[in-house]
């Protein structure tokens, strides 16, 4: 019974978070150019959550629940994020789970110690990467590779997976990618709660099948 309650709780939070994101413009429909250069009919900006403490806490709570049930608190030693958006969630989650936090810069600092990894990563550790939105996964994969020599096992949990090839890409490196909310489930929630039309829903679905 407890597992059923946990699943119901997760699904309730997903629905609350997704509809809220749409209502405040963090999920938008239109014609957008992504950081990868690809064009998309929708855009997701989870950085907006930091301005809404209640829903930020709901998101961290859902992340925490998914990790505790799906990954296991004893199956990783560090939480790692990537500036800037991932760090907003990674550092808060590390605090909640009482796990050490590190982050990997896209490029090493050009001053001081010129470090690329911020924090104290003990060699041989197991690292759980936290990302807000994963699309192609290129920047995340670069971070995973940059600490591969220091770690024994890496895993990724994203808040939203846009389903644009990242999961398959990471499989080549034996890195498992999981998401709290898939884009498929997100658009189902928006359609079922009358946030988007059936036409918009089908447009996004068609975009997914082209990937």
C-alpha cells in the first residue's frame, strides 16, 4: 500500500508542477531555436521555479522522492550539477539529502587555480548528476566525461527529459538517464487539464516522432 501511496503522491506533484509551469510561462508553445541549434514547437525554462518558493520546494520534493525510490540513497556518494540551471536544483537537493555537492564548469576558470570541478571530489566516488532539462545531452555528457577518471559509477536524473536523443547517447557510455517528468507525460497533463489544445498536443507528438 505504501508503494501505491508513493506513486499517487508523485503523480499528484507532477500534475501540479507541470500545470503551474505552463501557467507562469515556463513551458511555452511557439517556434523556438534551442541551444543545440534545433528548432522546436515548445520551450521549457525551469530557471523560473527559483522565483516561486512553493513550487520550487514541490519540485525538490518530487526529485527527492524519485531518487530515494528509484536510485537509492546508498547508491551514490555525490550530487553533481552543471552551471547554471542545474546547480539551482542540485545544490538544494544535496542539502535535502545530506549529500556532498560538486559542480562542473563548462570551461575551466582562466584565473586562480583554474579549476573545472568545484568542490572536493574524492577519487573512486559514485556520482549522481542532476539536470533541469535534458535535450541532446551534449553539455551534460561533457561533464560526465570530465570526471570519468575520478569516478566508478555515474547516473543522471533530469527533471524533464525532452526525449531528443540524450538517453540513447548516454547508453553508449553505460550511463543510465532517468527523468522525473518526460515530455510525453507533461503534454498529456497539459492536454488533460485544458492548458493546450489537441492540435498543439498532436504537433508536439509529431515533433517527438521525428527525433
